[in-house]
């Protein structure tokens, strides 16, 4: 009888403890749910051990890799995963993104060339923005620039056109990458020269079509180009005191709306470079792309994680080291903004000559 009584007492106490535990768990769950709602709904974490971040560049020394590396290092901490930046180049990146699983294990990080390449015909139409899920925009390179040798007879892009006018037997060759930011900013310069000085001057401007930043740098050093497209972040090292004369460069201008703080490099607008009478401003902006049918939970987690990262002063400091700046737009806003930006730039592309027709 005593044994039976003890069993009943233990069972009764167990039931009470279980009920208390259940109540505590429910309360904790409610608090967590409420906290998540206050922070945008989705937790910034993913059930992935590794995320491969394809970039549309094959260079590990240019601004695409630098921006991708910075945001990935901070985002992986928030998502509690590992993010690996893979510099495979644009064509391969789009190809692999198209074959990627929809779980978010393979995504892409790129800049305006993502849509410019399609507009120029360098990328297939299947790669247009509408066929991907556009993720958050994270940063900007305000130092999108042109450079020349330190001993060149002109100090700005505008002066290069004036120099051509004063030297009718001379030509200028500009190294650019087809289908990207370098081409659209070159196009603006070319159209301005044509409209301001006439075709007898613009006809003496040629394009040297090449690839990565290293390739463009080498084109200048090898004498295949007189001016190259580059950036303050990637090329400033070659403009500093003490650099050997044979590789030393100087900046001729930036296409951003304002000068980069700490650098005496004039904007296109300051130089009077316009297209159809309107100032030409083009900021090079970086953002994520994902497969069209990417898991919505992953997309939300990435969006929330980036929103947290851009508030981190350490991340901002890392960007500023290379003269890049935080330029955050959440995914929904980024999509609307980029599609509108693409539509606006079409006028420049439609008027510009085919690079093959003016290639050196």
C-alpha cells in the first residue's frame, strides 16, 4: 500500500513539473516571436554550413572582390555560417547562378555591370535583372575613375579632349571592359567630346577592349592604352609618392556626384562633361543577386543580416579604408531603384558607338 501511495505522489509531482515547464517554454517562445516581429520578422540566421558568393570579376585585387569580401566577412557572423567569395568572372557567375540550388547556398555579388552587360549585349538576355531575385544593395565605389601615366600631357578627361584639338596628329586610346561600368562612363566621355568638339576630334579616340583591372593597368604600362578605367580604391597605390616612374599613374576624373574625400580628383560634372546637355553622374553600386526561386526564408535572412552589418562601425571602417562607402538599400527598395537606373542609362548606350567600331 505504501509503495502504491509513493508511485501516485511521484506521478502527481511529475505532472505538475511538466505543466510548469510547458508554460515556461510557451512564454519563452512568445517572447522570442515578439522580439523577431520587432526586428523585421525573420531571424538573421540560415541552416547552411557554407554559402558560395560568386562575383562577376576574375580579379581578387579590384573593387568587386574588396566589397564582396568585406560584406561577406561580417554577414557570415550574423548568419552563423561561412561565406566564401569566388572570383569566377561575370559569364561563369551568371551561368552557375542559373544552375544553383534555391536554398541560398550559391548567390552572387556584383555591381551595375549586372544589367549593363545585358544592355550592351555582352551577356545573354536570360541574365537580365528581371530573371533573378535582387538582394540588398550594400556599398558604393565613389571612386569610379579614369587614369593615365603620371607624365601624360593632360591632367583631366576634359583636358585630354583639348589636347587632341591642339594636336591634330595625335590619338588617345582608352582601356575599358566591354559591357560594364567602364564602358558606360567611357561612352559618356566619347559622346561629350563628339558633341562639344565634333567628330574630327572624337574620331581620334579609340578603345582598347580588355578585362580585369590588372589587365587595364598592364595595358597602360605596355603602351597599349593612354588612359585606363580604374578606381581610387584599386589604383591609388600607383599614384603615391615613391612609385617607380614606369608604373606611376595620375587620376583624370571620377564619374560620381561628388569628389572622394581626401582626394583632389575632379568629377565629370566639375569638368563640364555632359551628355545631351545634362550632367553625367554614374555611381558604381554593389548588390546581391540570387536565383529567381530562391527560398524566401533565406532571402529574408540575408536582407536582415545585411541591414545589421551596415550598422556596424567596423564594417564601415573597412570600406572606408579603400574609399568605399556604405550605401544600403533593402532588397525591395534595391530592386525598384536598380530597374529605374537601368532604364535611365539606356539613352547613353543607344547613342554610343560600338566598341568594335572604334577599337584599336
